[in-house]
C-alpha cells in the first residue's frame, strides 16, 4: 500500500496527525508533513505504508477535509478518497 500526500492542497487542519504518526505538524508552513516520503513532483509526496500502519493511513486519508491524502493498493488502484 502507498500513500500520496498533496502538500499544496493541505490546509493545516492536522486531522491526519491525530490518525497516523507518519504525519507531523509544520506550524511554520501551516501544513502537515508526511515523514519518510519522497517528493515525486512539486508538492506531491509518496511513501510506502507499513503493513501494521495500513488502518491508520486509511483513517488519516478519510479524515482529511480537503482530500490531500490518497491511498493506493499494491496494484496501484486508488482506494481512498
């Protein structure tokens, strides 16, 4: 499973931070940060989701009010949003 985070879309509500510890607050930017991710294009970050964190990652994506977090399965199919 993979998570994709669009930092440009993020509005800094930080619900994702409460759901999965891979997200952290960047108060100076007013946005969340996806720890351990790779920037694949400007403002778009991707990382693998450890098997034990899959449920937390899904909750983080579901709680994002602006759909800045997208979850993909191992075949590349979009699961959330």
